C-alpha cells in the first residue's frame, strides 16, 4: 500500500523567534519512503537538524517576523495490515528491564502517576500481568473519556482527563500511559499521521494523531486508547514521555498558529 501524506502549517511571529520543530517522520520509517520527506519554508530560512534524546528527527529554525508557512508532502510504503495484537506478550520484572526503558515507568509533565497510582492499584491489581492488563487499561481509558474536539485543553494532564472525562486523542493516550506506568508497564507517547484507511471517513478536518506504545516481551507494541482497535496506516513521527517531548513546534517567543492543514490518505491505485 502507498500512502500520501503531508501538511501546511502557518505561524505568525511578532519578531524573529527561535523554534524547535518535530515535524519529520521518525527515523525508523525513513526506509519506507517512496519520495523524499523534507521540510520546506515559504521564506528564506536556515534550518538545521538533530536527533533528540528520544531518537526523534528534529529541526531548529529562527522564524522571521511575519507569517511563515512550513510544508511537507511525501509518499510512503505501508504493509496495509492492522496493528498487530501482542496476545502472548509478557510483562517484565522491573529488574529485568533495559536501562533506557526505565524512564517510561516514571511520572512526567502530563503523566502524573503520583495522583493516579492508588486508583490504578485498586482498579487493575487483580488483572493478569502482561497483555491482559494492558488490554483492561485500554478498555477503561477508551470508555472513561468522551472524545470532543471542542474540549481540547493543552494543559490537561492524565489526572485531569480522568476527572474531566472528556478530551482528544492525547488525553486518551496520557491517561492510559499513566495507568500502565502505575502498574509497572513501561509506556511511551507517540505522535504521527493516521488516516481513515479501512474505516469510515471522519467528517472532521484531518489532524495529527496521538497513540502510545507499551514495552512487553522485549519489544515496543503499538496501542491506541482512543480508537481501541487495530488501525491501518500509522506513520510515526516521534516518541517521548508525553506530549511535551513530541510537540510539533516549540517556540521561544510569540508564534501564533494561523494555518493548519494535514493530509494522509491511501494513494489511488494501490
């Protein structure tokens, strides 16, 4: 399967503003590219790339005063299969986890494990270890939060999502990630493209999507508390502890988002 994806993002700056961009696809997917995936700017801007501490391909720029539009368009190969379900994946003892995985058991900016740990142990301690426990947490988060674009709140934490019971894909992810960490299952936040492939078309405007991964049986496995069903055609952009680490843009000054268009769809004839 061939997927065509990309975006047009516009930022209005009052003065020259340094920005960090996490807008490239993840290095793990670059081998699947059928065309180049590069960032383009509608004004002369110097951009330089780097790999952050989580392995994401990032860029640094200084956006000039006024409106700057950032774009990318590309085609990528996808196997066309739904996310695999790790039915028999086991849960590691903490002492057996790789050193670099341990950070995904800790609380973070949006995953406030200290506020949800007591609830998590009361609710999930009787579930079987490994995938059955993760499955139960996914079901809980999926049913506990109502999806509503109008109720998006960039300051809402996992405990806030638990209390408010409403939010967008990042809120589903933050709540489920936090509950997994409380139950000693490493979990990391993911962001990327997810089109309406193999499912009814969503009438809302296309957006980037948030899901997460759990570490079971020596591997990271894709899971999604919002949709709570395997999906086709995910294109990973970045992973991190929570939404802070994978923010599309981080501006060190005023930068107003004035244009936001995302596209991801199966290319015709594939």
